[in-house]
C-alpha cells in the first residue's frame, strides 16, 4: 500500500524556521509532482509549493522568498524549508503526490497533515 508520511511540524516563534518532510512509501516506480498544501481554521486548503520530477517549482505569492521546496527522487521524498515564519503561516500542512506510478496504476495521494503553529 502506497502512502505519504509527513514529519517536522511543531510550534515555532515568529521569525523562526521549520523543515517539513514527506516520504512516499510502498512499491513506487515514479512520482510526477509533489507538493505542500495548507489549511488554516475556517479557510480553504491552498497550495503552498509544488515541485515537478524535473525540478521546476511553483510557490504561493505569500511564501515566495521565505519557503523552499525540494525533493529527493531516489527516496521519493519532498521537503519544505520554511524560514521567517509568520503567525499567518499557522495551519495544518498536507503533503500531496500526483501521478504516483505503481504496479496497480497511477494514484493521487494526500498525507494526513502536520500542524505548524507560529506563535510567541
């Protein structure tokens, strides 16, 4: 069974940093794109950053210059380095994998989410 497992969330003061990780486990041939979304209380889930298998990236305007997404294709893992964190970054962060090629076909997966809280 293929699944995404996130780690790295927590409580941090404004201006601090956190690094999120998300590993796809199972028998996987390839993954087309991986990314991070977030959902704050009372708000819709939104894209934070995404990265294609070739390395091209896409960021929400609100995180450009502060967050960096990267991936290790050999480990089927995506990372999100978050710097200069602000209280408005507080949310549950979800990992997303698209075009996950397995012996059973192509799957689209969500992780369970990890809480990020930015507060003094």
